[in-house]
């Protein structure tokens, strides 16, 4: 049997065995773009389907609700949004480098989505580009970090 370092202690003491690699700014931007485009796509499909029935507003709401249900399912199952899963990045707690609880992850994603859709996305982008750890405004508020999976 080959062992790299037989005297090394690999017990779980709260620290990560592997070094953290920050997710690139480009991948983070792509994830935000993917998640937002999917949301708008769901809303557009709802509008188009319910436009045939003459109730556009209901289609908008149903599309948004379906998108939220899909993202919640993926977050609960995989601990990531679809965009993060596809681009192989993950959100961890800043202090412990462990995955977030489901509730905290949902709050983080809704805060991030709210900033993106309200036009304050530029604040997230500026903070992520200035910060050496590539942490966005949302990451700082929620005490998280985005890393390669």
C-alpha cells in the first residue's frame, strides 16, 4: 500500500485537509448570469403560456414560483444553485470552510438575487473585484466564500 505521509494526522479537526481555491470572478459572473437568465426564462415561458389565456400577470408569477421551487429543490439536494452546480463552484462558511445550512444558503441566494435584480449588482461586482478573496458584498454580509468544487 502506498502512503504519502504515514505519520500525518488526517482526523477531522474542523480544518480543511485540502487548500481552498477561490472561484474565479468570471465563473461567479457566469453563475449569476445563468441563474438570472433561467429566472427570466421561466417568467417568460409563464407569460407566453398564460398570454394565450389572457392573464399575463398570473403567468409571470407562476413562472417565478416554478423557478424558485426548482432552485430550492436543487439547493436542498446538492447544496448549490443550478448555475453553481453546472460551473462546479460551491459556497462555504467563511470561518469554518464548511457548507452552509439550507436556511442560511436560501437567505444568501435571495439576498444575492435581490441585489442582482434591483440594479445594485454593480456593488457586488466592485466589491468582488477589489477584494483579494473575491468575496462579493453578499459574501461579506452573509460571512461566506465561493470556492472551486
